[in-house]
C-alpha cells in the first residue's frame, strides 16, 4: 500500500499509524506537526503521548505509548479501549515509509481548515453595518500570516545580531576553557591528526574511511577510548560486530592480550591478570556500545536523542555507513543506494548539529583505491558514494589538499610532481591551513621549487603564525632578530618567540633566554669574541678524547654548543631545513 492509501484514510490517521509502525521517526518531525493539527481526540492523545515520552528521553514503542495515554487521560483511554484503538490503526495502514509526505498532508489539511475558519469568521464580521474595513483586512492578514508560519515547515528565521551574540558568548566560553587548560574539543589520541584538525568539535561530522581489514574499527575504538578517558560520554554503534566482539577488541587494546586468545585460544595467568585489570578500567569509563545490525538511521537517532536527554552523550561513532539498513524503494539499485546513503550522511550531520556533539562515521573505500601505486595517500573520491560524503563532511577537504601537496612534493619519484604539489599547497594555504601556509613560506624563502620571494615568504609566515603555528612563530622571531629580510625589531621578535615558546617550542625559549646575546656587537667586541671562540676550539681539539682515567669531556662546552645548534634549528626534530641565509 503506497501513497494512494491517503485517499482512503484521513491523513491524520495515516500519520499516527506510520509513527506507531516506526516510533523512532517521531524525532524527525522537528515540531512541524503539533497536537492541535489533529481533529480526532484519540489521535491527539496518541500524539501527545509520543511528545511526552520524547521530552523525557524515554523509549517510544506500543507499550510505552499505551501506558502514557492512560496516564494523560485515563477517561478518554477507556472510551477508546486503548489497545484495540492502536492495533486497529496499525492493521489499517501498514506503510510507514512515507512519513514526510503524511506530515505535509496533515499540515495542508490543518491550514485549509484554518483558512476556512478565518474566512467564515471574517465573513460574519464583514456583514456588520459598522465594520471597520481596514481593521477587517488587517485581521485577515494576521490570520494568513499565522498559517504561513506553519506552512514554512517550522523553519527558524533569526536575526543575525541575535546569532552573533550567541556565537561570541560561545567563543568566550571556549577561550576561558582553553585558558584553564580544558579541551573544548574531543582529542582523537593521534597527535599529528589533532595538530592538523584541532580534534573533533561539537556539531561536526568526521568521516573515517579505509578498505576492508585495514583497521578502521581499531582507529575508531582508539579514538573512543581517548574520549572516555577524558570523561566524555561516548556511544559506539556497531553494525558489523556484536557488543561482545567490540568489547573483546577493546579489552585487547587495553590489556595488550591478543583478541584471539580472549575468544578461543585461552590465556595464561599473567594474561588473565591483565584482562582483569583492563575490565576494571573499562568499568569506570562512560563508554556504551550498541549493536544495531538491523536498525535504520532513524532508529539510531532515537537512541541518541534518548541518551542526550539523559545527559549521557558527548560524542558518537557509527561503524559503518555502508552497512546501515536502508528500506527498499523502487528505482535503480545504484541510484537508490546513492540517494539513500547520501540521505543517511545528511541525517548524521544534522544529528551532530542538533545534539551539539561530534560525530564520527566510518565508511568503506572503493576498490579502485587499491590500484594506485604505493605509497599513496587516500583522496575523497576513494570513498564509496563519496559525492554525498564529500558534500557533508566537515573534515576532509583541507586535509586532502595539504596531504596531496605533501605527496606531490615528496621524494618518491613515482608520484612527485612539483607543479601539482605547489598548486595544492597554495590552494590549502589560501583555504586556511596554517601548515600549508608555513610550508609555502619555506618554499618561497628557499627558492628551490619556485622563484624566491622573501616578501611573500614573510607574509605567509605571518599568516601561519597568526593562526597559531608554532614553527611559523619561531621563524618570524628569528627573522626579526636577524634584521635581514625584515627590519630588526626586538619587540616583535620577543612577541613571536614567546607565542611559540608557550606552545612548547624549546628553541624559541632558548632564544628568548639569550636575547641579549643576539644584539649586534661592536666591531672590537666582535673581534674579541671571534678570537676567544677560536682559542676555545683549539683548546677543545687539543684535549685527548681518552685518558687512563676515562673519557674527558668538557660538558659545559658541549651543552653550550648543543644549545646553539638548537637555536639555529639544526635539530632534525625541528621540522625545519637548514638554510644558509637563516643563520644568525
């Protein structure tokens, strides 16, 4: 039975019956349907029961709806014979796949009734001999405006100034949290990824993809454990594996015991002790696992809404997109799958926004990704049904651009393409990647891959530094100290070095501690220092490397040399290359 069934049954009954058949869909209504839109008292009572259960974050099914109807109005419940009333509705209309169309029809019927009622009321007023025509017209306009608001589907139209106040208030709260050392975002546990993306932010959707058996679930579980260890209430939806299988993998990760031994191989006494310790740790973590092999995305949403209402949700994972149950619809299979998966991704994104939590969605990659020459980095087109994912995912574009740039600029001759690499690097920098800005500034400063332009390099260093890149801040500090590419400015140098040092850059801290030594010396002082330095070199070289009493090392001198090398960026961990014209 399809949409034609609406012609045989009032839209109100069809909608309520569809909701009873798929209670999780109630959360999709989003206020577009209200109790007053129903003409039958029984339907009003059923809908009110749905709304009350949803507001309390309780489970919605036939049993809970029936109990709530009795609690709200036991007299009307008795008149309806509640169980028989609900059962008859379910038997009358069995198709629950067109709920949104039923919503539209209920809205339409209600608005038509409103129009008729308004016109009848104003028609009676118009028959009065002393009627105020202008007031009558204003009344008609007000009535129609009220109906138009409902016709808009509950779209919230807000003043930009109001939204701006909320944005600023949230920004200030986040700043205060950062100053207190609190993480406003959820850290993934992968430092390089966190540095690149900033972590997982509320209202954002991140897509984690890979080929089968490549470790998507392992990465997701690691991220989930990182979240719960930070005190975040985490919900992990598993479609492929049961709760027991997921928990086995978690215990394996926490204990270091092979998952196969936990399931069937068995463990020794030491292994059992490690597992007991892991289980004890897991008992104190706010991690909840849901096996949802047969659940559709709307039912997943219902679970999330319930947990949010109970304040038991800070982040959720769905493992994985391509296995989410999709009701069959007519049409081309490929077209249907693409559209359905796109709808699922959009719903996951909307859930993240509505619930104000980060969402992580796992997805499969295309087989074609295996055919490219290794080593390679994945790109968005590798995702199955990537068109929908690419449009919705918040994280991916910028990361992919910068990743492609690094790939094309690498030393791998099979993939190296300087032109493409610089194009992608520039694109990522323009789009806001402070890592790309820093790398672009370095290339402009060196002049190996593109024409050297120190002015442009300083500009990109500055942009990157302003966005918090500690390496760019350190380079700016060195440039202002050297006074070659930019006018020497100790105040600016100290500012940028301080910014970098506060992020843990030890080289910046060293330069801050030795600003006096970096001031330009007089000619006599410079000669004196040179002669003294040469004498120390000769003295150090004249000291035998070993004596009968053991190795003799001028530890103070060695430490001083190491510090100087650190200040000049010679340490390979500095992520900088040594440029001749950057030495001080």
